[in-house]
C-alpha cells in the first residue's frame, strides 16, 4: 500500500528540529532525550498513535499530564480546540483520506499538541499534508516556529479539501451539461447518491473545523507570530467557501434527482394516458364482438351469407365514430 510517510521508529514516524529559517534536521527517537535546542529552534515529533511504544512515550516521557495524554489517544474525536493554559493548546483536525481504497469523506484525524518550541502530532493513518510539510522543510521553505508549523499543517489539510470539493463540483457540472445537451439523458443515480453522501460526510467534519479556525484567530500567545491571525482568518474563509459549495452541491444533486423523478412521473402518466385511450377506443368494439360471439341461438345474421361483412362494417363504423368523438374532445 502506498505510504505518504516513512516507516516508524518505535512509533516515531519522524522528528524534526526546525532551525528557525525554514529548514530543519531530522532526529531519531534515541536522540530526543539528548536534544539541547537553541532559542530559535523548535522540535516537531510526528507519532503513530496506534503503536504501543508511541503511547508509552507520550505517557512516560513527553511531560504531558494524564488528561492531555488521554485526549490525544482517545479513539473517537471530532475537530475541536482546547486551551490547556500555560501557553499550551490541543487542536484536533481532519484531513481528506487519500489512502488507497479509502473514501475521501472518511477523513483522517490529526491530533496536535503545541507549546512554545515544541509540537507533538499523532495520526493513525497516513496524511499527504504531513508529507508535503516534510518536503517543505527539506527544501528550506518550511515553517520557522511552532505556531507556523501548526498553521502549515492546517493549510495543507485545507488545500486537499479545496481540491476534493472542486473535483466533486466538476463531476456534477459534467452531469448537468449532459442533461442540458440531451433531455433524454438519464443521470447515474449511483453517482448522485455518492456525491450526496460525500457532501454530507465532509460537512460533518468541516463545519466544526471552520469554527476552530475562527477560535485560533483570537488566540494570543507569547510564542505565536503577530500575523498568524490573518492566516487563520484566510483558512476560515476558505472553509466557509467550501461549506457553501457543499451546500450548493447538495441542492444541485437534489434538483437533478427531483427533475428525474418528475420526468419519470410525467412519462408514466403519459403512458397510462395512452393506455387509457387505447382501452377506451377498443372497449365498444370488444363489446360488439363479444356479444356476437356468444354461442346461443338467435344471434342476428348468424345464417345470413353477408353477416360477417356486415359485422366488420359495423365495427369499422364504430371505430370511425369513436375517432371523430376523441378528436372533438381533443383526447388525440
């Protein structure tokens, strides 16, 4: 299976010491107790929370209290922000699931603990956003501080959401164009259901995540950068736009489904109308033929040599009269 991140070292996927200039050096788990950070440096540790050794390190060596560790390791989470005091906070975010065979709306959880000079992040499944951030550090254009690191993670998570929602909108645009070009075109109901399900799944996590970005615009810590609030506000606006697009997407899917249902109803009504006309047209003739076909004595014309011809002419006359009546009533 494709992995966006390197293999774990007893639960540590990788660790970085940010140099304060956009770059950083990678450190191993054995080096963590020996680190002596400079004032401009920050430490970032990215862990696999499903590994028991990572859980043990978090509880025994991270310096975090039991309450914070329990929150970071709990199974079910939703996007939220917790101010732990003492210039620390926890933020739980969600990213698009781009792992092979996964549904994108089954968003991957990323738990982040941040304080001055240190960021601890935990995940269960790989995230492309984290790999992108690592690539930035390798190229010397990554985050310089702990606050910028958290902001960069949120930025890449939001970028993936932008791409996914734009793809869903393009897919729906194609279906609408096909319907406009050919009114008889039948939309794929399974695709529409998938779009609606994904829209609902994304909204479930993106709505509270947008609120988190709004809260982060108001957080003022001594170790945050002065213009962080502006960037968080941009991410807030981006998620607001995405949520509006998801709402519009759901309404557009609903309109297509309603239009298809209305078209099917009209087609069924038209079919029933035609069947009713046909039934009404042949009913009198069926009555005549049924009456003449009764196998009892006294049927008129049963012994006349031209009885059959007269009966046929009578049926034709009835049909002609019905045609004239239906035309007068504008049923045909």
